[in-house]
C-alpha cells in the first residue's frame, strides 16, 4: 500500500486541488452531451460522476467541516440514514441527482467547488491539521478528508470517466 501524499503547506495543497480540478473540468467541458450522459459499465455516466463529486464536496463542507448531521447535509431524513454508511449514502446521492440536466449539474458542481475553495482559502494550514473530530482516538486531521474529497476524488472520477469513454 502506498503512503498518502500530504502537502507540506497550504499553498501546495491549494495548487494540487486547483490542478486536479482544472483537469476534471477540462475533461467535462470537452464532452458532448451524448458522452456526458452515456453510462459506463458500472451504470454511471460522466454527469453522474460529476454530480457525485459535487455531493461529496458538499458533505466535506457540511458534515466534516461544519459538523452538521450527515442526513441534514445530504437532505434526507434521519431514518433514511441512521448511521454513516457509504453503501447507503452513494445510492441516495445518485438518485438525488440523476434527473439533473447537464447545465444544472455543472452549475451546482461549480458553485459547490467555489464555496469549498473559498472556505479552504480562509483557513490556515494549522487549522487543516487539527483533528476532524475531538473524540477521534487517532486525532486524524481534517486535511485527510479535504484530500479525500478533492484531489484524490477528482483524480479517481476523472480516470473513471476517461475509462468509460474508451
């Protein structure tokens, strides 16, 4: 298993986020409407992948950073999400966004990215190194979730989209 890359400062972090974002957006903008909505072998279209990224950036902001209840951030009842389970969350997010038009989805994607970028710019690197949750016995920094829902996630879904286009 490879060790996770960690930026040594905020400038390095923001540079990497912006680089991966640009690669993702350049790919999205290069797709035709037909390509954008064509499902891959897993049943997700590029539009679905981008909507998924939008939702996870929103979860990063609301759940991980603002510490709001997950069900509130996702916009569902507590009964639909009694505990944090990715296997439950991802299908809910898929269904929530499946009927968005390309334009609606791209607008939402860009808005949430803009909110996240502004939030990160307003934070110090030291803030990003603070534990995500005070009760976390491992004292893992919020930076791990920032990387997981930005650079790493952007790269993962860009590669998924590219693979689905082949």
